[in-house]
C-alpha cells in the first residue's frame, strides 16, 4: 500500500490567497483526520471524518478554514483567505475501525505551508 | 478533557545503551489506546508502538517496549540498543475508540556515537 498521500509537500503563498491541501487516505480506511503542527501549539486536531462525514470540526480555527471529503479516497483542506499565522505543517492521517491495527492512525508526509 | 504530559523536553543516550522516555496521561475512560510516534527531521510521523488499555501485557516491537501502568496512568517507552537512527522527536499520544489523537509536547532524543 502506498500509505497516506498528501499534496503539495510544500506551499508558499502570499497573505490573502486561497490554499488547498489534498489528502488520499489508505485504501479501506474509514476515518480521516487533519492535524496541524506548530511550534507554539504542537500537534492539534483540526477536523476528522468517518465514512466521509465530518464528526468533529471543533479544532477548525475559524470560518477561513473548510474541509471536505467527497468520497472515500479524497479529502481537501482549504484556507481562504490565508494569513501568516496559518503557517504550519498540516498532516493528514487515516485509520480503520476494524482489523489488527484498529484505530491506529497512519500519517501522510505532511504539507509545509508558508504564508508570506 | 484528556491530557498527555511528557515531562522530559530532551534526552540523550549513548549508542548501544538503553533509554526510557516518560509519559503520563489523564482520562476518565476505561477503554482507550496509547501510542508512541517518532518524528525525525524529515517531519514524517512514524508509528513506533501501540498499546490497548484493556491489555495488561506490555507491547513490544523489536528494540522498543513500553511499561504501561494503567492505575498510575503512565506509559513509558524503552529503547534498547539505541542506534543513531533513533534520534528524533518522540510523541506520546492517547485516543479513545474512533476518535482523535491527543499528543504530548514531545521529547527530543539525541543519540551520541
């Protein structure tokens, strides 16, 4: 299996621009998570989905952030408009409700976002 | 709310020696999971080991083992025969079934040759 795939790996943009981060979970996984990592706040959950349905979006900072999962193999995290304080590493992770590694989250390589 | 505490910001170990990283957590749940993840400079989050709370037996994965003390809410990671490739940031994490991971602040592990 290719593991969790994220794109782009690096994104540099200017304040006010729209940013879209993409994630392809491991095939067969029914949970998908978006996390953000910063020096100040560490690793924190933004939102997660179960069977393509958002379950907990309490970590989404504000209305500038939105996430979708149109099907089981694709999710997007969008920031519009972006601000310098959004600069961080954004991780996508997926897990399965069944199997020997139930509820074990596997992470993608992350997207390093820099907003100038 | 669940919390995870890693009290050691940084640890050092000599190559081939053993080191233990500490982690404590707070929860009122009885059914949960605990994890250790490794994050090398590449930023990739790599699963090291997983423990299910209902299992009394401590998990092991090759040179990595845990000491899980449920009553004390303690979950330490022991790395035996340390290697240069073990140098990384290590995160302790907690989750309930079908729920988010709650991470500790991390411990930087340095391995000396």
